């Protein structure tokens, strides 16, 4: 994993070259093959503080049924399952490579029916109405070009009073990463995404903001926490 992080940081230095920029954009969008494994190893470490913040804001209870959208590496599914140890955790991702990896990493929890990993898009989440107590997505909403549709589907599978949390980086922070200047990515302001969440059927939505200090830069992040 440490080699992957070093390699991605090396690629970051060459983002001014369009082929490198496009490679990074594609692999952060839908990781595949060796490049995808390298990108996801990097995300698993880089996203650690934002995952912790998002999960803390979600206030997961022991008996909760929890859904993660776009789990990537899948390591945080295990951490959520430890919090909801009397409940159930499901993960949905449209990358076959990431589904295989997450299933391997969480195989012990899958075996005991505490976790389910599925390859699926957001258009039709394969769970019944009002199935989950809470749901979350970290650094995923950039790829929702019609977010109202994805959010309505998430709202459908949440119980009345269910909670959802959506983490994303501020537009100015994303500009530090030239590969995000790509048609695959859609940037949102805090106010814009909060309004979209409310229009999708959530009764309440509040946007929280925090500055994360990393070794190489400071990152401003938002987390919209919503209640159905």
C-alpha cells in the first residue's frame, strides 16, 4: 500500500500532461486493473480522516442497518460493521474489481451474514423500501451527474427518520488536483448540494465544513448530513 501511495504522488507531479490527468480521472472514477488497485490503495489512506468524520456525524448505533455507496477498497465497511455489531452493513459499488477486493477483505463478515457486498449502480439499489437506518457516501457525489436520481433512490431505501451523510471536497480544494478538471467530475458547493438533497425528498439537510491538514496541503471538506 505504501508503494501505491508513493506512485500516485509521483503521478500527481505530472498532472499537467493530459494522458496522466485522464488516467487518474478514470481510475478514481471507476478503478480497474493494476492502476485501479494503486488508486484505491491511495484513497484508502488519504480518505481515512474524512471517513472518520463522516461516520462520526452519522452517529451509527449498534442495531443499525447501514448502506455505503461507492466503497472502493472496502476497508471502512469493516469499521462500520464494528459499530453496528448487532445490525447489518451493505456496500454497493459499480466497479467489479472493487467488489471482488471488498468481498475478499470482508469475507469473514460476509460469511457470518453481517455484511453484503454488491456490484450495482445507483439507478436501482437492490433493497426494499425503508430497509436501512442510515447510508453514506464519501467522495462519490462528483460522479453523480443527475444527483437527484441517486438521492431519491437512497431516500427510498432509508427508513422514516433515517440518516444519510455525503462527504465531498470544496471546489477550491479540488482545483489543487488538475485531474478533477474532467467531464467525469462534477463539482458542488455546500449550498448547492444541500438544496439538491432537500429537493430529493429528505426532510432535513445540514452542511458541515472542516479543514483537514495533510502533509502536503490543507483540504476543505463538506459533509451534508440529512434526515428522511
